[in-house]
């Protein structure tokens, strides 16, 4: 029987937090062999989690199967993948003390475009220049990339595109091959994500789906996606994923026209009704179809989004609402986690970028060592912050 992922809060969440902290402490003790150092490093990780999620008071988890999640970009507890990511963070702390750290071993997650194809023509498409009717890389090339990522210790991967479902059979193959030692997610518009495909992806090992929903109003979402059935497909995809036991995160491109208290709360209410587990808020960037367009949010809008994240994650009134992440919040507080710090982006051609919005290929993963490319990405850093 399939178990639908559920939000956990209140007393049970407090008990889970204690278990998570014990798990972290155990990994830290095994890694450092020093109780004092282990406690210090554990406190650093807990502070990092609080900053990323927008509030030290946040106490929510998503229960999926026999694991618990607090962030769609991090592996679940308990798992060997989470243990490996924690060890990466501890190694990062150690390597901060040496002259030449191992860059690739610090990566927490990776967004990977596996197809040039997409049936939509979204207003904000960051990959527009690479969209085509055929794929540049065949399945064997994609398998080579996957093996490179595995060899470099990646434990969390997000399959993107184009639209990854446009290449469903290959997506299924990659998920099956990656899932034993990687947490796998997809970034999708929901196009064609039928119940059969959702169950097949779950059986292959898919953990979650980031489903794009850019407005609570169906007509405005459809206009943004240039498809009059896009809203319906997204909502259907949410249900199909839930029925299959796949975690759901709604991905919102928060445009200047959208960001208001009224729109944010209506979106949150819809997400709650739909049973979404997470909400991911992305700022529009002047890349792809948005190139040379004034899309940057105002200071007031960024502050509104940050306040929205804090309220939904920490406010007692919103304890039954999805967990919200807004990258712009921690980027402004802590610097960007992209650009090889904790994640990078590989486009459908195999070229590595700082992130999907910081365009500029730093090398092709099939042509040279991944570690050398990451060093190049880090040397340039985030293009925005």
C-alpha cells in the first residue's frame, strides 16, 4: 500500500528533531573522533539549517516512507545518503583550514538538464537558447555523466530539462541507476505526468517532484506558460505524485507582478489544499527568455518574500502549511550556495554552469575532469551575489 508523504509538526516533530540531532552527533563523533570538535561542528550545521530555512524556530518535517525531510534539496533522515552529506560538510569544515580543498566533494546537490526538448514555451525559460526538437546527448552519454557524478560523490540529484518527462524512458533509466546511492528528484511542469508514469518513477526510486505552479489563478498561470492546459496538468501531476508516494514541492517563479501579500497567501492556501509538502520560491532573472527584460524584484518585494517564508515556517498559525524555501533569503544573508559551493547546474549539452540562472559554460563534463570544471566555476562565483 502506497503511503502519501505527510507534514509532521508539533510534539512529534520535536521528537524527530532529537533523533536527527543524535544522528548528526553520531556521524560527527565517528568522523572527528573528538567529542569537543564533534559538538562544535554539529552546532555549525544546525545554525546553517536554521539560516537556510529562514527561521531558527522552524519545526516541520515531511514524512515519506520511513524517512523524514526538512528541505527538498537535502537527503532524508535516516539514510546512508544523509550520512554521506554530513560527512561532506564536516570535510568542508576541515578543508577550510587547508590551502587546496577538494571542491567536488563539497557538493550537496546538482541540477542536471537531461533533455533539450520541451513542449511548452514559458515566458521565463532560462534554458531557451538550448531548447530543440532533438537531444544533443544520447542515453549512453547521459549514463557516462551519471557515472562521473557518482564517482565524485553526488548524493542528491535533480533531473531537469527542457522538460525531463519529454524523455521519460531515459529519465526512468537514469533514476533506476542513480537511486540506490542518490536521492533523485525531477523539476517538471507536470506535462504528461500521468498516474502510470508517477508510479513507474516511484518504483524506479524517485523521491520527489518539483512541479512548477506560477500562480494560484489558472488563467494567469496558463498565460505565463503559454499553454491553456498547463495549470490543469500541474494540478493533475501533484495528485498523481501524491498517490504514488512521491513528495511534492510547488515551484513558484515569483515575478514583480505576482509578489504581493494577497497573492502569496492565496498561493500558500492553494498549496495547503493540494497537500504539497514544500514550496520553492525562485526570483526571476534576466536570462533565457527574460534576457534584457527588467524582471528584478524590488527591495520591498524581497523583504515581503523573506517575511512570508519566516511566517509560514515558524508561525503557529501556519503549522499545517508546506515548508517554504526562498533562495534569495539565504543568498543575501550567507552568500549563494551555487557556483560550486554546494550545487552547480549541468545543461542538456553537458556544459557546467554556476546555476541555471548564472549562465556561462565553464567546461563540458564529458570532455574534462569534473573537479577541474568545479574549480573554474568557484573561481568566478555567483554572478548575482
